[in-house]
């Protein structure tokens, strides 16, 4: 029987709940680096990278080799039952690469939500406090505590009733309506009115907001948060789930600021396509939780840890940190050209760090107002032309680009040319 996208979509709608959405009507059959082919044999340029999971591309040969070698040995024991060397080796490598000074320790899980939740658990255990401060527009996962920390009501919170308490949000400075001074003033109000600083366990922030629209946390804000955390014994958590592993032109996004966090949640591209997440933290904090307080049956699975070791080697050997900056410069040139072209649907200039780049669909050329909800249609049209593209942003007006860092310049140019075609047709 020949599979078709239409038939699979009907089967999917019958068998899978609507709560898990799929951005495209494309059903994957195979993929290679930054290209994907659907079940009907149609080729696509992949600018989504599995939502930032594939910084080293689809099916990187070194990842496949590492996973196959581990597959021939064993697939699962549960680290809590019989430990294994790949878990320890990956933790050792990440400890040496941690974006803070001093001894570090790392624990592994499976998903980004697990990573952010366990960072909070560790912070609460280390401080004896409950309060958590996050930011509007932030995304930290879909489990209950992660949803509570996420700074967007729909679709992440609205239907789910009472979420875990003692989570508070500050406005994220966008450089337009909200400045860093406004955010810090609101923090002072929060400390005065609702939550004394002595009750706060952690402040969690994405160095570059993912779902929030690829907005970069200003260095001024991160420096101030570090000072406030030091003053009040609060732990600073960098959520690097989307911004980590060379995407921003540094191994971790927060390294651009020079600010050192206490805990770092990691996931997505760390596993090279396999489910793997973790928390890297200062050793004394990581040891604040007693035996049995952390873990998970599949956390740090052998195949995933083998892949993770290969990913770190690829980032080093193929100089993907440097490559991310080169890709980012290329994308910025393309987007600035789109921004200047009055024959296209109006778009903003590029923003982001490294190859974590986005732009907004605007109402009018050279004016700040975004065209709310417009990004989804752009992504749909791009898919029709052979480009897998994702939207984001609090108003649904942002196009984000997460092309694998291993993609060729020719592939990147091909994808950007499709975006230009779509913007031209949409303007007409």
C-alpha cells in the first residue's frame, strides 16, 4: 500500500488527540542533514530542525555510528539500577564545559520540561524556599510546573485548572514597550507586595526566548539578576533548552553576557535527535538533593548518552560554534534585504544571536506594529513550496529559523529564496 500525506493525516486525526498539534501536513519518510523527504517522495529544505533538536543535522554519521555501537552492547538498564559509562562520560564533558566557574555536576532526563522542573527542584532543595520567578513570553515546558513557569496562557495554561503555586512572572524587556528598568522596577514591586526575596528559590530565564519570539535577554538585565540573586541567596537558572549547543554562536547562549548562572537546563540538540535532557549545576547545589530525590526511568538512556557524546565531538571537530555565527551573518543579510524590499510583505530586521534568528511580519513597512497571527500562513505557504518553517512569538507574527548548523550555504540560500517568494506572493 502506498502511503500518502492525506491518508496519514486522516489516520492521525482519528488516532491521536488534537491537543498535540502538527505544524505541517508533511509526514516524514527519510531525512539527511538539512533535507527531508515525505512519504510521497517530495523533498523539503528543513529550517525547523525538529524544533532546535538537530543542530548537527538529520542522521549525522558520527551520531549514527555512536548509537549503533551502543545498540550492539545494551539499550537500557535504568541508571538507577545499573549505571553505565556513557552517562558518566557525558556528565564529565558537560561539567568541564559548564558556563560557570568551579566544580559542576550533571544529571540527565529525557525532555526539556523535566530539565526545567528538576532545576527548580534542586534550587528549592538547596535554598529551603519555594518561590520561583519567570518571565512573560518564556517557555519552559508543558508539564504542570513547567506550564506554570511558562509566560503564556494560551494554549499552555488555559484549560488545565489550578497550576502549581508560588510562581510569579515579570515582564520581559523587549526594548520597545518594556525596558530593563521597567522589569527591575516590577521585581522591586513583587518583593514589596507579594513575595519577599527571602522566599525566592530561583529566577529562571531563557538567554534567548524561544517560543517568545527569539528575543535576547539584555546583558544589563542578566547582570542585574545575578547581582540580586547574590544579594538575596537566590539561584539563577539559565534555560538553555533551545538556545544551547552552539545555536547562538556560543556553546550556551548565556555566555554572550558573561553572566554565570547557578543551574543550566539543557535538552533538544544535546541528543542529536534522541530524547535527552539534563541539568548542569554547581556541585554543592546538585548535591543538595538526597539519594532517590532525582532521576527517571529513561533519564540519560544509554543510546541518548552515546549520541550526546558524539554531538559534543561534532560541535568541536566541525567548529559549529563558529559556523553558527557565519550562518547567522548570512541569514541577517537575507532578512535585511527582505526588510528593504517594498514589493514584499513588510518584515522587520533580523534579531537573535548566532544562527538563532527570527523576524516579524509587520503591518506596514518601517513601522513597529506586527501583523498578529500572520506567521502561520507564511509557514503554510512555504511548506507548499518545499520549505519547513516555524512560527513563534506572543502574537503569532514571528518567523524563526532553526536550520541545522551543518547545512550548506546553498541549502540556506534555497530556503531563504522560498521565503522571499512567499512574501512576494503574500504582498500581491
